[in-house]
């Protein structure tokens, strides 16, 4: 059905068992197979402990797999080191503290994220890059472009998350992983960040996976929804089937 | 204090300021307490002394810097590649360096450079005044090094090193090897420590394998004094305040020794006490601020409570007064209940209101 050249991510037999051989043994990922097309925006639902975050950790290389293969854009990254894969994989966490360096300014944080893609220069904050960062921050409409020399630590959680988003986007990843990145924010900020996420993802056409616990968000954003349970993908909705879904029915999957 | 004493304090402050900068890089920028600085400081002394003894003072300083950098990288490898805790890695390198130093000094515990050429004696031949030479040469080196380090920390690599100390996980996510950044930082720090040692051995015309003892506290004192006076704010200011802190520390020591508070061999005790006091300042300040705030708050709260009680009692009175009045009104109303005119008036009013609402439908 799909030409394998059009696939950004291919996961086969992905398996991870925590504390094997003990009474606490937990199969976090149970022979998971998953294909993502280029530019696809997939939302992921699932109860706590169903394997969503483990999936992300395995893709990023934070966690070593017990079995399985991860192929990103045609190259096998299963055993590649975390910082090497990070060149192509961006990730935003639930905790706004994790994605930014608090004692560096907004501009410096952006420069850091841009290091691998910027044209080589001795100093990271040259005029050209600075103007580029300014443009990107303007898209947020949060007036952050006026505070580029402010230390990130002084920003609110929502603002930090917005900067993280810009950082991940300007690093031009092949795969963007959003791990409940709006969960720690208030409803309005959360909506704003989701809006911006959609804008950026559509503009950049980046393949994206977003974990969320908000069923409504999962169905209104992106173009495919996966449901995890017990370390397995139990549902995979897309197209017309997905449009016909009632959030309340999906909510029952949690029960 | 005489001018000579002041100059001597400034010179020593600057010389040990380089060491303090060497500790500042791992300690404050990378957030690693690097003990190997103590070893590389002595190593710098010994290397520079050995080379100066063979009439190569300039080469001695350069080799000392390289030696320090290599030792720093070794600490970094132990810490990052073999997952040995940073403190332990530093202690291991520091201890190993002790033997290496003895090997460099061909088994001798100390080297005297009296009568030998050093960068100071060479510069003195041009300037002619011993004290001025020592001050100017040291000052020039310190200014040059702090400028270079400050510029370095504003380059891409420098920025990454700063970010590694701030949020290593995030740096890894931007596809940068944090291990390498830590090694560069540790190498740079230890190179500075070795430079400090090299200059001090040429300044004192003497090097001893045991002169590293207690040196960490001296460097720490400079960093803490600098921070207490100037706060932590950016890398350039941090470096400058560390050097200034080192000079201030020398003045404190000079004064403490001058007034014979303690004998001269009590230097390490004095240093430690200075560091402890400087470290205690923020905590003491916080407690004092809190108590001042508490006192002020209690005062205000008491005032507020007292006023409020008055308000409460007055409103109570007024409420009860009103109650009395309304009671009286009620009574009078009851008395007037039989008064039909009153009733009809009320009715009229309500009728009028109704008329207005219904738009005069009754008419």
C-alpha cells in the first residue's frame, strides 16, 4: 500500500521489558509495529503506563530496546547514540523546565538549538541568525521577540514551552515528538501553544507525534490517532473513520 | 599598610585570581566541583620551575598550561566516559598528579630558582623597578586571560559549555556531545590553574610539590567573595568578580596577619573561616530579611486587627441602631396598618410601577 520511500519512521517488533525476571516485571512495549508517512501528524492516546512515553524514549534513544528495529528516513537508528539521533529528532516535554537552559537568554537558547543548522560562524549570535530568531518568535504573537536578551528562567511555563517549540522547529527535525507538551499549562495558554504547534508543524511539514490525555485535542489536531494499551497499539484511526469518532466513545477506552 | 604591602597583596591577588578563574570554570559554569585543580596548580609550578631552571621560562609556562589541560581532560574522561562521580575523578587525578610532579622534579620535593631567569626578571631588565614589573606583568597576563576566556565563552563552543552546565539534557537534545563540552571546560580550567602555579613559582623563585595544600579553599574564597559582593551575573562579570574577589581576599589575609590575630602558619584556618563567613552571608541575610518582614507584617496585622475590631464594634452599633429604628418603624407601621389611606398609597405606588412596566395597558 505504501511505498517504503514515503515512510519517515518505521518501527518493527519494538519490545521493552522493565525489571525482567522479577515480580515487578512490566512489559512496557510489546512487539509494537508502527509506520509514519512523511509529514504525518499523529496524536497518541492511552492511559498512564500504556507505553506511550516508553515509545518516545525508545525512539529518542534515552532507553535501549530489548528487541526491535527503528528506521528513520531509511536509516537504521536502533543503536545510534542519543545525541546523534537528536540531530533529526526533536522532543518537547511536559515539564517546561526541561527543554530550555534557564541561565541563558532566549536568543542564546535559540542559537544553541540552531547550532547544527546555522551557517558556520565563530559567534552564535550574528545579525543574520538574530533576525531569523526574531521572525520566528514573532509568529508566536507573545511579544517574546522584544525580550530576546531575557534569561529563560524568568519566563512563565507557557512562554518557556513556546520558546522550546521555536527551538525544536528551527533545528529542522525529521521527526517531532510532543510529550504532553501542553499538560502543565492553563487552558488558554494550552490552546495557544496547540495553535502555534499546528502552525509550525504545517509550515515545516514535519512528521509529528503528539501524546495527549485530552481526547478532544487528539481528534481535532493532526490527521491520525493511535490508542495505546498495555504496551500495544490497540486502535489506529484515520481519515473518515477518525472524523466519525465521538470523543465520548473514545473516552471510554480509558475506563 | 605600606605601598609595598598593598602592591604585594594586589600581585598575589591577581596571581591566585587566575587559579580562582581556573576553578570558576568547572565549579560555576559546568557545575562540577573539580578537585584536580589542586594537583594541576602544583604541576604548573613544578613544570615552570624545571624549565626556568634550564633557562626556558617562557616555554615552561606554555608547557605548564598544556600539562594542566591534559590533566583536566583526563579528569573529564574519568567522569564522562567511565561514569566516575566528578568529585572522585578529581581526587583520583589530583592524587596521581602528586607522583607525576615528583617525577617531573626528578624526585626532588622542591626547586629553587634563585639566580635564574624568569619572565619577571627578564621584564625587570626593561622596566627597572621590581615591584612595578611584577604588578604590570601579572596584570597584563590576567587581563589577557580573562578577556580570552570571556570571548571564548561567547563563541558557539563556549555557549554550548555554558548550556551544558545549565541543562545538560537539553544540550544532548540539540545533538551536541555534552561529554566533549565537559572535557573542554575541565581542560580549560586546569590549564588556568597550571598557569597560575607556573607564574607563582617564577614570582616566588621557588616551587614545592606540597604547595597545593589548601589551595582549593583559596580559590573558593575568591569566587565566593566575588559573588557575595557582585552577585552572579553573566560569565564576563563572573570572571572579573572572581579576580577582584581574589585581590580582596589577599587584603583580608594581609590585615589578619598584620594584626597578629593568628600566627602566620594559621593561613589555612583563616582562609577557611573567610570562606565560611562569605558562604554564611546569604543565609544570614535571608533570615534577617525574613525576620524584618515578619516584624513589619505583625505590626501591620496588629494595627489592622485593632482597627478592624473598632470597625466591627461600630458597625455592630450602627446595625443594632438601625435594627432599633426599623423595629420602631415596624411598630409604627403596625400601628398604621389600620390606616387605609396608607395602604391605598402603597397600592397606588405598586399600580403605577405595574403600569410603567406594562406600558400603560391599564389605561
